[in-house]
C-alpha cells in the first residue's frame, strides 16, 4: 500500500467453501467470502468445486492467489474485496482514487494538502478516511480534468 511496497499476500487458508482467511504483508488479516466472485465469472467455474477451491496457494512474490488451471486473483483486488466486506468503503474509495491516477503516497499527500503519513494511514485502513478527504479527492479529479481539457 505504500510507495515501492505493493500489496502482497503473506498467507492464505481456506476456512469454508468460498471463504478464505488471507494475511497480507502489511500485517492485516481478513476473512474473504469469494462466493459472489466465483459465480460472477465463467472462467472461475472450476472454483465452484470445493476440492479445487481448497487448493488455493500464494502466487509468486505474494502478488496473487493461484489455483489449478491457471486461475489467479491479484493481491490488489483481493485486498479491495476484503476491505469492502469488512465495511471499509471509505478506504476502498481512497485506494481506488490513488490507483486510478497512479499516485504515490507523496503525490496523493501533495494533491490533498495533507501529510504523507496521513495518506498512508488512510490507504492502509489504519484510520477512517473522512468524508472531507473523499470529497477533496473528487474535487482534485474535477480540477485535473478541467486542466487536461483546456
């Protein structure tokens, strides 16, 4: 979640059919229900079988989860899903804003007029992202589009 330190998976354990316990390198651990995700995409159909789903493993460098049949899911998307399911829509919106614009922690801090440390707290989910910051993100996008269009 920080500059030069992408989201990585440190551990994974199936706890039920479609449910994983995932530990991330940033020290956070989540229980992630993948039922909807598995049923949403045809390419994930093999994971509907409990025996196949349970064979989950960590991909190279911890950047993904992998299953037999060349099925994988990126750590970024999994982290996003984990935050959504744990009620952290504020953090997800903030992360998506940064990713959408390719902003480092320092660049996001400069764009919002706050400290890099505060951006790191928001991006990691350590602190709730205030509504004023989420609105500032939207305002920054509008201003940026206006500059690009001009």
